[in-house]
C-alpha cells in the first residue's frame, strides 16, 4: 500500500494526496511488485535497493546513488511471527521527496499521520530527524520496560526457576537485537552529519547531534541491562549449583549412614556361626555397636562440615 502525505509550514494538518508531488512524503507499507515498479519509475530509484527493503532481516546501512540517499534502519517490533524483536525500515531521501518503505506498518509514524506531532514534509532533513527520533524514543520506552522486568526478577533471585531463566534469555535476546539495530544506525547518522548526503541547516545539525547522543545513551543503557542480566544468570547458576551440591551431599551422608547398619545386618543374616550368636544380649550389643559407629561417622562429617 502506498500513501502520499503532504504538509507545509502553513498547513494545519497532513494532507493525503492522490499522486506524488514536490515535497511529498510517500509511505509504502508491504509494497507489492507493482508498487516497487511504480516507485522506481516515479522517483527514478534503484529497484534492487527497494527490493532489499522487503527483506525482514535487512541490517542497518546507508547507500547513495544518483543523488538519492538510501538509509536502512530498524525499529522495535512487537509481533512474534519472526524470531526477532526489530523490523526493517528504509528511508529514501531524494531531491524533492521523502520515501519510507517497510514490510510492516510502522507504529512510530502513527502520531505523524494522526496529527499528534506536527511534521513538514517539505523540510526533508527535519522530517528524517523526526522519524529517527520517534524510533529512538520507542527503543527507550522498550528499554525502560525491560529494565523494570529485569530488576523485578532480580529481587526474587533465590527463588528463581526455569520460567525466570527463560525470561532472562528472552530479555537478553531483545537487548541484543536493540543494540544490533542502534549501534550501526548511530554510525550512519554520524556519516550523514559529516557528509554530503542531504542538505542540513544549523538547527538540523544540532538536532542530529542530539539524536546521536540519545542513541549512544540508549546503547550504553542496553549494555548495562545486559550486564545485569548476565550477572543475575551467573548468580542464579551458582545458587542452583550450590543447592544441587548440598542435595547430593545430604543424600551421600544418608547413604553412608544407612550402609553401616545394612552391612552389619547382612553379616548377621548369614547361616554360619557368628560372635554373640548365643549371647542373651547379643542383639542389644550389636545395636550399641552400630549406634557407636554411626555416631562416629556423624561426628566426622560435622568435623569436615558436611553436616
């Protein structure tokens, strides 16, 4: 689906156009082959690059061809159809247009379309920064939620179980996806600021620098949460291992203590002449002997701190 949006500084709301024009923002969602062909002809774009935007696992990168800049990035993605937590987005910056191509609806753009945040499609650089800023903000919100979940599970460290361990693995997977998306995106944003990729005014450069700082802080926060997860997982593994060792040690002690009377009883169960076999207090003497041996073993175990 292709939609053309247009709004100037004088317009109070975003207009939906039937056809593209100078200063338009063209929004292509899950484009078909016919849509790709139309965009290539209408804006004189590279077809292979637009086809790459349909690949759900496309990585962040930037290209420039024929005076057009192709900026690939990724944004937080909530659906569970794919085993990733981000989705791709292509932003194409032309001489007189901005084009976005994505295989899914980008929820971060909804506030622009609904008029909750003013945009001016004729100001390409500022529109690009607003789009990237919305994506960064969504990453920050996701990170805040993940940080809360991690700290909540960390507070129950001693009662951590399989479900919590699986959750930590999922948290780590999401954070790694976030870092893998934001780090290269920040690198390419720096290239845009220092290169001749689009016309930028002083105000635009300042906004871009603020955006890169926000992305850098986002990466540092994500890595901090990742480190916390790794520490929690390491501590939980140590606790589980210690509990397992304690259980095995307890079972070993019980086995040894039960083995002593079992051996004595087995010996006196043989049909051969045995000491104390005719003694009137033979049974009690044997029981006292077993009790003494067991007590000696228990004392030994306590001495070496097995009990």
